[in-house]
C-alpha cells in the first residue's frame, strides 16, 4: 500500500507522538493561547465535553485557554486515547517495535537507501544497525523524528491534560491503549513505507514541505480553523481509503461506542483525543450523532 507523505502525516503523529519526550509549556501572561477545538455532546440529561488535542506541538503556546480550564473544573473523568504518562507501560509496549522477522533494514533496503539512512542518523550518532532491530513502524518513527529536531515540537497537549487532571484528582480512562496503537501501526506499515520515508527525509525540499505542513496544521489548531482539517481529512479518505478506514473510521466508531457506554455512570465526562478524530464525515462527532447526541462547538 503506497501512502503519501502529506496525507499520512497528521494521523501517524497522533500515534507516534506518544513516544516523544514532552516538556511542560509555560503558561505566563505573554504565552500565546491556542483556540483549539472544543465541543459538547448532549443527549437528554447527559452532556459530554470534547477536547481535540494536538500532538506533537511546539512548546510555545498555552493550551489551557479559559474554556478548557472551565471544562476541567467540572470534570470527574477524563478519557484519552492512551495514558502516556505511565512510563512503565509505555516502555514495555515499545518492545512491540522490535523486529522478530528475518526481514530487516539491512536486507530490505538498497545500498543507496542504507547510505542515506546513515547520513540521516549521523547527527544522532546512530546508523543502519540501530534500525535493523526495529519493525517498519519503528523505523519510520525514528526517521520522522529526525525531521523535527530543532523545530521545538516537544509538547503533547494530551500529556499536559493528563498531568493536569492527575493534579486535580480527576479519574483517568483509556479509550484505547499504547499496545493497541503500536499493534495498529505494525499492521499498517510496510518496507515500502520505510523507503518512502527515507526518500522524504533525505530530500531537503520534501523535508521542508513536511515540516511546513506540520506547522500549518498547528497554526490551524491555534486559530481554531476547522476548514483546514476538514480538507485534509477528506483528501486522506479519497487517496488512501484502506489506510483511512483502519486508522480513522474504525477507531472513531469504537471510540464513540465506548464513550456512549462510559457516560451511563452519571459522572461528568470529558473526552480528549487527537483533534482529527472529531473532524470529517466519519468522525467521532458524527458517530455520536448517530447515537442520538446533539453536537455544539464551544
């Protein structure tokens, strides 16, 4: 399956971002505030707060705007994709990225590709040997991370939310898990995707385009520009339908089912997942509407 760089990027970073080292952002008066994407889902006496998160993101903005702060004050349970603050579980899960196949980077890549990989990894004091123990998904994660070095994309709103909620004594619930996400990526990524990633990272023009796209996506988040994301999600569905179905549609259906069951306990629930899960005709919002919820943007 051939996956284009521009279309796959927004969703893979949602998953691979769980392994990014995250630094807490400052929240002083001079820190720019991100508008982000917030909604409520209401059915009868039940109202659910929905927060679209961004990961990775630069540590230059305050994600806790007044609306988010108000939401957290009235939250009993915060549901996220995965608890990425439990480092014992995260570290154990990363074993899933270890390659147990006889197909490795050393025998699946051409000499030219191996040369490019060594050049890409040189600043990190690594070479092709470091990648030979990883699955294609693990290799793509490492190679993509090299593109963002120096770009200050060290923050995950998800982790900030989890830590803030822990400080407030808010109960945490996982809609998925790190294990689930890694299994998904391992099932999706092939050696062709590794080759495509090498081509992108090694080409200065393609690399700049990718970084620009990531920045444009974040700027849309800061401004609360949904149209930008709607176009991106629609393009992904059109150009890589099989990938889209596995990584987007099926996950959104299961998330909505889980959410609908969770809120039966009478507690105040807030759902915080990657913002693109709330965008498009196959979004969590659309799935909740099918279950009788009325959606309003805050």
